[in-house]
C-alpha cells in the first residue's frame, strides 16, 4: 500500500478552476493505477477520473469529460486533477486512491473539500 495526501481543494465560483494534487509515499508509486473519486453529501462515492501506471490511458466519468484532466508525475510521486469550468454540482469531497490491479482501489487519501458557489 501507499500513503496518499490530497491538497488543492477550496472554494471557487462557478466557471472557475482548481488543481488537486495527491502526493504518494513509497518507491512503488509508478506501479499503481490512480483514481480520483468524489462524494457529495448524502450521495455515494463515485470515480470521476483514473489513470494507468504510465499515464498512457485515462478514464473520465461523463459528468466531467472535457472539463477535468488527470495526469501524473511518477518522478514526483504525484497525481493531479485539473478541474476547469467548475459547476456547483462538482461540490464534493475529493479523494485520490491507488489501485494495485483489477480496478481495486486499496489505498485512499483523507480527502479534500471542493466547494463551487453559484
């Protein structure tokens, strides 16, 4: 497992941008697929983006496609989520997670709050 720490959340107006970062500990970061999830109050946690170990393959939920970009820097043990054209419905706690395989995410960060005001 890896230890994950998210940062970059905050309050932003609709239409604005934020970049989330997730710093990982350990020398095996480059072997993990990484994902960003979010959970709004009263709703289940959902995956919004994912990236494979090399960065060559990405996934986006339909709700964020074209607005969010996931990327990673294996030399810095960090994964990013660039969020543009934010909407109030993007308001949630955002978590990064690491998967050692088979789309099973077994390491989680503590989450960072993103609030988008209308």
